[in-house]
C-alpha cells in the first residue's frame, strides 16, 4: 500500500464541499501560516518534513496536495459548535514530529478552549484564531470545552509517520522492503532504533534560532 487520499474525501457525500473548503483562500492562508510558524521555530525539522514529503509527491505525481504552501500533507477539520478532544497522543504521526493546531470560532479563551498538556501539567489559554505547534505524537494533550453560548472549531495539520517510513523504505511498504532487500531493510531498522536521538537533534534552541540576529 502506498500513501493515498482518504476515499471519503474523494468520493464521499461531502467530497465536493470538502474540496471547496480546501481550495478556499482563507484555509490556504491558514495552512501557509501554520507552515511558516513551523519553519520559524523548528527549521531543521521543517526541512526534514519538506524533503520527505516532496519525495513522496515526486514518486506519486498523481497524488493531489491539500495545500500549495505547506509541508504538512494531512489535515483534519474539527467543526463546531463545540469542538474539543479527550486526552490522547496522535501515535500514528511522526514520533518526534510536530502538528499545527489552529483554533477557530467565537469564545472567551479565559473561560474555555484551553489546551491541556498533561505530561507538563500545563493548561494553556488558546484564543480563537491562534495557532500552536506541539509534538502531538509524544505529548498527551486535550482541550477544554467552551461555554454553551459560544462556538469553537479547529484545523489541524500533520504528517503520518507512515509517509516517512514509506519514503525511507525506498517507496515501498515494510513487508515488501523486507522481501526485496533484506540487508538494507535490517540496516534501516537498526537506524530507526536511534530515531529519537535524530529527532531531538532537529529541535532548535532559542540560541540557535536567534544566532546572527542584530540586537
């Protein structure tokens, strides 16, 4: 199996509306903002995403992109009226990867809609029309409901870990890679055991991000 678009989004009863939503200028701008924030705060990780995602699109030229200006190939729209999620980890995403979450709607962010980061024991005010980037595969997170008189929705951009695996497997599944080149397969598997070290090295410190800036 190779990366593909969800059938419901291509042929489902809401496919036409979803395609109009994806093509709309406000959503394209929102996606571009999430991408630019990602590139600003994690340039090395952003480059890693860009390299792998572009290789995927080159290998699958018929695969349609969601956004023209974003390295994130996947997106989820959580429509209101009161979109919220239970505490979870997005374990199917890249283990050390980030996702971009944008809050939408009309609500008092001091009364609800907070982002809860359970491992860090933090509750973060998350105003509407704000974007936050988190390592959603690793960090246990949820959000608080808004009041019944208010509305909240969200848009999340991310990348499945399976895409990176498919590209590093020379554009094939784990099982096929193992059958066709067992030696190379074992080498890749051994390298992945140190994947967390490679992932942490792609995180940038504030000193790195501000190096060369004039005071």
